[in-house]
C-alpha cells in the first residue's frame, strides 16, 4: 500500500504519512487509531516492536503452567 492509499483510508494527509515514516513527526492517538483501523492491525502493532510486546520465555512458561491449574489452584 502506498502513502496516498493509506492516507485516504485513514483520513490522514499523505504528507503526514511521509513524516511518520521518516520519523520527523509523531502521530496523535487519534491518528494511530485511524491508521490501525485502515491497516486492520492492533494499535500495539504500530506502537511497539515485537520484542517490546512479548513476555520473556520464562514468563511465558509460567503463564502456560498457571493456565493448566484448576480454578481453585489459580486463586
């Protein structure tokens, strides 16, 4: 998708899209929301690198272990 198409879908001026990509301007929260809707992604996908969103391997293993507990054990 080019900048013009994204700008049209997200109702953001093409020049602003270019500034965002060039890292010379930061989008507002409203612009981030419109971009996420236009791109059909979560806002986290726009805001964070994959490593910033994912729990560590150790924490992931703990979540998996707790997920196997019954309701009483989870309490």
